[in-house]
């Protein structure tokens, strides 16, 4: 009885302390709001020059939220539609064309099969001059998007330049659907599903694709999350439920506010409880992607393949504000079934430079999967089978960022009425030679890694007053580097060809064609196919035998120093 009274006393004391803390927080919030409102009023009325109250308030809000994390943000009414498109819905009214700025001019980059731009003969390479009689000169990408988008069924006029001739086009906007599942098909007897985002209905799209592919009796499944930056947490839970039993913990979110602490469990029988499963991840896989990959790894249900994921273990919730605005707030951290939080950046502390660092190795903890494999927190999801990252050379990056493939791909499309099927398309050596010739006189200058090192070395020599002693050698090395750069187009021919092929294929086979064509070079896909064809290895990984007992030990992988 005494123990019961004591326990009750402790609970009441804790509740009283929580209530007092809550009241104190409310007082401080009220006090600071009064100060802020008074300051805002006095500056707006008395400042020597004219001020823009809306802009000043937005700046103040953004500065305040910047102290927290990149995911807590204010969304004014003018940005609500863009917010919904990015984080909630996959549909909008438009024409089905993407654009690119090149040398200050706006061009159609790609068109989508079956949508108004395609139906009305809009082509990649068309330069846009006016949208509904509005001159687009000087407008940024957001302004252009607003002009192109509109209600389904509304009219749109375009003034374009095509091969030096002015052309007027009239289109009727349609509902543009950007599915969460961008591609699903059988690949060498394996069901392949590429999920690009976790927006509305993403779980249903995965379910529908899986049901259809399962009719062909696949020997396994590949769920590709490499390009998926996340989305709605509940959709991730539903996707995990396709592969694991009912009433299994998938993820737990915990916040400072007790109301934000929630356990998410599966609530229905799985559709594919026994189908061998692999999940592809990479440095761009974040948030809900990491929930799916982390849960399936912790539950020993799937083999994770690729590179370490981004490491976003934070949950956001949106709250309504006056005048149709919103605020997106980080309300909790999430934890996978083993209990780990994979958040990689510590936003609660800043270093001496005012920046947020990754969690130190000393703060990283070990956890166990269902079968006892060792996994770690604080660094994203580390794959069971690691595949080296393919890093593009500086010259390839320069050619991509400066849109050097654009004109050649358009010219190739005009001169080649048809090409091989996307799955096997490759350009020839003569095609590549023609591409190199097309670069004559164009600026695709870049700084190589060696040149950056030489520049750093020169800077250090100047600091130590030793430049005169090494200047001749540095100039000699610089000259040799210039000679070496002239051969970079041949040295890096293979990767440049792949990037060029992607641009060309999109002209004939659109977005799905690019995905299929890239399978020829996909190392992660090959690794997944290989392990799905080796049931002995799959079992060894999932049971944690030998080298598979420990997954991503930071002491061995050096993850904390890896910036993706």
C-alpha cells in the first residue's frame, strides 16, 4: 500500500512539474510575441526609408527558423500550391513539358508522352518567348512554372522559336499525373518497382504494381528507392506491411510533446510475405525511404543494396497559420524497429564555425536486428551489400551543368527517325566523334581535382612565403595539366557516352526509356539480380553469418567522415 501511495505521489509530482513547465513556456512565448510585435510595429512606422512589411516579416520568420533545422519552414499563401505538389499531391494542371535555361534563354527540354505539349507538337529544342502573351525574358524558373500551370481545361498560348521561325501554339491544359511509381516491369524474371516519392497513394501504387507483376511468378523483387527523398510516413508503413505480418512495429516517432510519440504498426495481412526481396538505396534515399529500408533490414525481411542513405531521422508536421499560410515543423525523431535513429546531422549543436556537424563516432550506438545482426544509429541506413558510388569526372559534370548535350541530342533526333529499343541503345564511336566536334567553340571549361590541389598548394606556399622557391615547379605542373585536360574527352569517354545516351533516348522513349536504357550500366541492379539468384547467400546475409554479422560498423567504414 505504501509503495502504491509513493508511486502515486511521484506521478502527481511529475504531472505538477510538467504543468508548471508548460505554463512557464506559455508565459515566455506570450512575452516574446509582445516584444516582437512591438518591434515590428515601431520599425515599420519609424524607419527612415520605406519598408515592405511582408518581406520584412518573411525575412524575420526565415531567420528564426534557420536556427532550428532545414526542414522547419514557413510557407506563405503564394507558395501553398508548390508545397502541396512537392510534399502531398502528385497531380497538377499543365502541359507535360519540362524546360531548361541555357545562356539566359528558355528551351523545352523534354515532353511527356500523351500530354498536351506532345499532342500539339511541342518539341525539345523549341525556345519559349511568351506564355499567354507574357514575355518570359528575365523571369525565373518558379515564375515560368506558374505561367505554364493552371486549371485542367484552361487555354494556354505559346510563342516559340523553332529553327529561326516564330511559331504560335495553342494548348488546353490537362491534369498532369506524376506517379509515385515511375516504372514497374519484369527484369530477367525479377519484379522491379521504382518508387520515386512517398506522396498520396504511393503505397497503393506499389501494391498495384506488385500484384500485377506477381501474376508472372517472379523469383524475387527489387524495390528501387535510390532517387526517393521521402514523403508521407504513413505511406512508408503501408509499404512495409506488403511484406511483413500484421501487428509488427515498423517505426516509432518520439517528440518533446508526448502527443507526438506514436508507434506505427502493420495492421493487415501481408500481400507478399515470402517473396525474396531486395531494396536499392543511395545517398539521395531519405526520410520515408529510410523508414522502409531500415524497417525491412531490422526485421531481416530484405537485403539492402547500394550506398549509405542520406540520414534524415526527423518527422515534420504542418500547422495552419492565419491568412492561408502554413508552417512545417520538425515535431519528432523516428526510430526503426531495432530502436535506432538514423539522423546523421546534429541540428541541436553548432561547431565553432556556426555549422552543424555529423554525430561523432563516439556517440554512435549499436543495435540488433531480429536475428541479432549488428546495425548502428546516427548515420543513415548502411546497406547489407555495399556497391561503390559512381562519381562523375569534372568534365562530365561540366558538360551536364552547361547543357552541352542538349543541342547534339536534338540534332541527332532530327537526323535519326528511329533508334534501337531503349534497353539496348548505345551510341557508336562515330556518333561520339560527331559530339566532340559539336563542342568546338563552346565553353565547357572546368576545374579538375588536380588543378584545385595545385591552387591550394600555391595558396599555402604564399602563406608560408615560399612561393618563389616552388613557383617554377607549380607553373610546370599547371602547363602539364592543361595538356592532360585536352584528352579528357577521350579519357572519360565511357561516362560521357552514358550521359549523352540518356539525353538522346528521352527524345524517342521519354522518361521510361531513360530508366530502361540505364539498366545496361546499373551496378546496384546487377548486384540485386545476383543475390536474388543465390538463395544460400541471401539466407547467410539475413541470418548474419560470418562477415554479414556486422552492418556498417563506423570503426571500419569511416562513415562519419563520408559526406555522401
